C-alpha cells in the first residue's frame, strides 16, 4: 500500500512544481526585494519612504475605502438575492442564474466600458435620473469614487452571491419552523438562527470580493482614470510609464501583503465559525 | 409564515429582481451602443446601423490579437486541465499529509492581485533570461487558468466515488485506463465547466498579460484598452458585443450539457 500512496503524491507534483516556480517563488522574491535598501541591507526604508509621502497615503486609504465600500454594497445586494435564488423555481431561477453566469463570462473590460458610457454627464444614467426628477441638471458621475464603487460592485456581485447561495441552499427550512414553534420572533430567528448559519458564506464572499476590489485595475482606469489613483494604478504607472521599478515593486509587495492578510484572516474566521457549530 | 416573514421574502424578491437588472445592464447597454449610427455613445441610438461593425473590420491589428488570445486560451486551458486533473486526483485519493494545503495553495492565485503576480513574473522571467513574449504569455496563462480548473475539479472529485475505479481495476483495467474510461466520462460536466471558465479567464486577462507583451504580441484585452485610449468610438462596443455573443454561446452549451445550477457550484 505504501507504494500506491506515494504514487498519488507524485501525481500532484507537476502542477505543484509549476505553481511553485512561476507563482510562489517570484512572489517571494518580490517580497524579499522590497525589504532591502539600495545597498542590499535588510530594511523597511522603502515602506517608510512610501508612507511618508502624503499623496501615497491618500491613494492607500482611497484604495482600502473603495474596496470596503464595494464589498459592503455587494453584500447588501447579494444577501437577499441569494435567499431569493434558493427559493426560486422555473423561469425566475433561470433569470437569476443567467444574470449571474452570463456577466461572469463576459470580460471586465466590456463591463467597465459600458459603465463608463452610462456614467457620462450626457449618459443614460443622468437622463434617467433627470427624467424621474431626482436631479435637475446633469451631475458629474464619471471620475467619482461613487461611480467606481457602483461599477466594481456590479462586476464582483456574482462572487458575493454564489458563496452565500451555496450556504443558504443547505439551510434546513425545518430549523426556522422549529424556532417559530418555540415562540421565536422573526427578528430573533434571523439574528440567532439564520444569520449565524449563513456567516461562513458571507465571510467567503466578502473576502473574495474585497481582495478583488483592492487590487482591481481595469475598472478604475476606465471609470475614474488618472484623477483618482489607486494602488494598482500606481503600480502600472510606475512600471509602464515612469519606469520606476523600485516604487512599483514596493507598492506591489504592499498590495500582496494586504491580499495575503485577507486570505489568512478570512480562513481563520471561517475556521472559527466552523468550530463553533 | 408571519407577516414579517412575508415582508422579508417580498423584499428579497424585489432586491433579487433589481440585482438581475443591475447585472444585465452593462451588457444591454453595450449591445445597444454597438448598433448606433452616431459616432458618439448616445442612448438610445438615433438610428440603427451596422457601420461600427464595418469599422471594427478596418481596425489594424485586431485580427492578430484575437488569434493570439484564442491560441493562448486554448493551449493554456489544455495544459491546465492535464496538470489540474492529476493534482486533483492526488488530493482526492492520496493519503499523504498536506493535501488540504495543496488544495488551498493551488486555488490561491484567484485571490492574489493580478498586477502583482504580473510584476513578479516579469522580474522572474527576465532574471531567467526569457525574453520571448509569446512563451512568457503562455507560461502566465497556464498560471491564470490552473486555479479555475483546480477549484472546479477539487469540488467534483471530492464528491466522486473512487471505489468505481477500484471496481474497474478488479475487472482487469489498468489504473490509467480506469481513470480514462470511468472517471473522465463521469466527471465530464466538471471538466466542461472547468475548461469553460478557464478559457474565458484567459481570454479576459489584462493585469498579468500587460507586463509580458511586446509590440507584436498583444492579447485582445490589451488591444481593446489601447483602442479605448487612442480612438474610442462605438466600434469597441461592436467588439464587446462579439465577446458577449461568445459568452452567450458558452452559456448555452454549458446549460444544455451541465445545467446552470451545476455550473455555478464549481
């Protein structure tokens, strides 16, 4: 039996070796490089220099703020949608599923481009808002943070709905009925029964959307352009236009640390939620 | 059901309906703009016309980008399916330690910032002395597609009954043949879903590819963003409509063979 076991480990080797060489190793080299100063000595000078610049600080906080707002907006829309999807049958189910899968299969550039059209001051959204009487004259939407959050939440919404749906679908409807028969009010049932059971899906979806939103590049470059830089745009700019690889690498390492923190934090949270049940 | 319950559920339905409209909105807008007769993105289009589809045909370099993107997507998806299947079988069937870690690691590129992976790969390949844009892009696109394949196959194989393989072997099939004749047809829906999403992810990738292209090797997303900067007219909407059509075909194939509900569970 021993030989057979080793054979299975062998099967995983090509794929793992591939990821180790072209993914894990380059990322570790990037991190290591960012922790060395000009003389190659271990230091955090590059980071302290980065954060000493007030422009960089603005961009850093904007990136985190936009990612957080995007995650919250997506969550608010996705949570009830996942419940509706779990209940839906027939054409209603098909409609929601198609609305999830089709946009997922269409590229980010197409969707970001469409939003940039919608947000123009003479665009469809402004005309609609004027038509329903919400605003009197066209307002500036394109190049604003609000527009960016709406566009990003639109692109990432399926990634929030699907993990929550996966959990909601497995909820036993008898649980709610049992709680109700014991006299629990709807509010009590939601906060003490339904919400805790669906939290793992919420954590998984939020972590995924946050990590996508904090590092998005195509969406901000089409919706807000150069006026509201994010960390990703600083990276692209320092590599492709400024040819300042040092700066680009430092910001890359910073973004990497944020992404890893989100992954580790969310899996820790998921484990804690899992062990509580 | 109390009144509050009904209120909750009604609210959920209303928000879900809004979500469907919200999600489909950019696609509808793109298609509508592509048929305009006007040189700007006015909505609704003043007159219907196919002029931007003709203009799209006159764009220089578009065809080369489409072919390069298709080439990369097909080859990288095929390689990832091979590597991913082997690794997923190992995780599902092996008894060795660290299988969970392998599963997490192989899916983790999905959550890593694309630009950062691109920067790291650029510096690494340069260090290794690889300067050829096509090979760099292919290496990158296998990395882009592999996690999508792993995510779907890991889930499918966790649910697969591997005693079927043992049964086939008792009946005299060798292990590779048993995998080919029993596992592959049984997991065909998972392979299709995995391949589909991997293919689309490769076709769409911008943040990693941008660091690895040169003047002659530009993938479709990079070319489209370049058009948007240089000459933004509705012919870009015409290209986008083509991509939406491609996604629609993929969706129809997927829903006919696998079913929509199973597709999203991967």
